[in-house]
């Protein structure tokens, strides 16, 4: 799919090609439980009619969903929805479908745990490997997060750009793989409790991110690691509080 997870959430943009539309709609149906784990999907004729596409387009869409781990074809049985532990949660489409369904505290907590496993180490690596140009770029991004004109949407984009810049500055190409997970976690924070709700919070967000770059600039691995951990834990707490408040008003999120 062409658009990123954050773009999809911010703009509500939908995919346009027949193949992408079938992947998107069928993926949402599986993740939402319309087609439960272990169930057999309807046959090609029924699905082709449902999505108003040719069988060729449908088969290509099924191959895409199989590559994402959501389904597996079985000879003489049909296409079965796989167990959730087979789904590729590093895939931005699969994460998008989870957000479309509505995510709970456990899902977002798991995302934050993965971030804590990778991003502080990425910051420590950046303290060793980042070029002066990369450090300057990260500082500009961190300072820009304090712009008082930010909307919730523009702050979410600025936040994402900063964290992806740190991952890039780590110098480890494998770190880039966690970009979709970082994006998903930031989308969750944005949707539930954007810091743009108050001037003091915007200042605080900028300050804590600037702290990360300061430690990287000093080539202080431990300091960079601790500063990144702090940012992730603060974001996680913000989500926890927002979900608790939401549950008190509307009931559980799922």
C-alpha cells in the first residue's frame, strides 16, 4: 500500500487499485474477527462477487495476505485464517488494520515494550555512529516539536520524523525494520492523547526530545539510552491515563 500508517490514520485515505482494496478490506475483516482465526474463507466466486473484482485480482490479493501471515491455503480444504501469532505485526498494513479495529491498552503496552527493546539502543548507537550532520538534523527536528503552531496532526508527524531519524543515525540497517512499530506506537499516542492539547505539554515534548540529541551530541551512550527510555515511558503513561479516562466515560475500548 502506498501510504504510511500515520498518513492513513491522519487523512483517512483509502487505497485505489482493485488489488490493494481487496487486500485492505479482507485484511480488516480478518483482523476484526469477521473471519475468525481457524475459519475457512468463502470460496473464490463468493469473494470475487463481494469485492466486485476478477478472480485473477482476488488470487493476487490472497497471495499478499498469505505473505503477511494472515491466511494459508489448504489443498481440498480451502483458505484458512491463521493463528494470530503467525501474523506479521511488523507489517504496516497489519498494524493499520489493528488500529481500524480499535486497540486496547495491552496492544499499545506491547508496542511500547518493543520500542523500549530497540529505540534506547538505537539512541546509544547514534551516540557512537551519528555524523555531525545527522546530529544537527535531529536537533532541528527536536526543536521543531516545540512550535506553538503545531496541530495534533503536525506534531504527530514531527514526532515520527524525529524517532525515525534517530533509528537512521544508529547506523544499523536492521533498526530500520522497527520503523513501522515506532509509527504504530506514535499513532496510538496521537489518537488517544495528543500532547498538542496544551502549550506546556508541547514545550515538555520538545525539551525531552532535545535532551536525547544533547546526549547523542556528547557521545554519551548511557545518557542517550536513558533519555530515549524516558520519552517512551512518558508516552506510554499518557496512553494509559487516556485509556483509563476513556473507559470511565464510554466503557472498555474493545
